[in-house]
C-alpha cells in the first residue's frame, strides 16, 4: 500500500546517551499531532551512544515534512544528535548491479514487482548482456557497461552517471563481480550493499563452494554488508546460514548457497530501505 505524503514518517536519531532523550522526542511528536506506531531504542554501553527509531503517523491533515524536520531539528541540535525524518511516501530507489549469476537479481526484481520489497528499481547495470531480456521484461532500463582493466575508470564514470541520473538512493551488488574503486566506495559510503557467498571472512576467491566441499564444511552461509574500500570487510547488515553434510556435491552446495544469498540480500535491503540500520563506524545496529 502506498503511503500518503505527510501521513507516515520514520524518525532515526543517534546521540550521546543521557537522561531525557525519549521524553524530548515524544514531546515534539505530541506537539506535531503524531501517533507513535512503533518505537525501538538501544543504549550502546560500548560506545556510550543512544540510538532511536520511531514510526509516526499523522491523523487528520497531513503534516508538512519540512516543518516536522525543523521541529525535530531543535531537539536534535540540543542533544548533539545525528537524526533524519523520512517520509514513507517517498519511494526508495534501488539501482541493481549484476554480472553473470542472476539468482539475487531475479529475487530482487520479483520482490520489488510484487510489493514485497519497499523499493523501486529504476535501472539495472551489468558488465555483461546476459540478463537484458529478463530486466527489460520487467519494464526496467538495462545498461550494459563493459569493464576491463584498461576501461575501468571510464566504466565507473558511466556507472556514476547512471546512479546520479536515476536518483538512486542505494546500489545493490547482486553478485556483481567487479571490485569498485576506493573513490567510488567513499563517495557513496553507506549506500552500496554487497552480498558475499560465505559467513565472512571465509572462502574468498574463486569456486567458494568447491573450497567448502573440499574442507568438509558443516555450515554454509551468506553475508550482506556495506561496501568499503577494504574488500568484503564492510559493516555487516545480515547473515544467513544452513547446516550441510558430506552428502552434498559442490553443485548442491552452490544451489543452497544461492538461496541463502538471495534471502540475506533482500532482508538487508529491506531493513536499509525502511531505515532500520544504524551505521556506526565498522559495525551496525539493526532494529527488527
């Protein structure tokens, strides 16, 4: 169901922990005629920070979101907080990057089309042509941007142009088998989500499920994480796993692993799009 502008908003706030934070925030909500639908908070003893996420609804006349931001800004400034007010009627735009393995792409396309994932996909970018027909069947523009060692800077310039032109809020690496430059990672920090084929850090490089088979693993998994310049070392959003045994072939392990990858990536994107993820340095707080 599409939200009406100014009816439903999400407030996220992080600040040094101190008494009275929730009281101050709920006071603004009351003044603005907002009902609290859901509220979650976490005081982190390791950092001394307080994190808050509230879902708020306005009955009667819709609220002007900019006015609401100004009202919460007074409290946020007094608390020394980092905060945002998100209008849930504004669609979250997800640009998807893929190479030659389509299980995560196909899952995201289906979930977005069916309304199971709260995103719009304005375009798909690939360094191969394999999934053009699938993407265009969904009525989504497909951009083929080949990448070689010699053309990588030019390819990234084209990718940046697509990100900016489509107004993408987030970029999903749905098994996109190219390493992004440190500059690109920095410029879009906290906006690029990758799916990795293991419970990091483990089995990096080629043929991870053959490596897993050869080592006789008992658990396989997948990790969805924010992308940083340190390859596969970014803050983790979600992980999934499944117990396996010696009877499975590498191909069967890969099939089960792909199911985990698609599930973990879609959950991470959902939580990110719903503003449930607080990114603090090298770790995350994820409100369920």
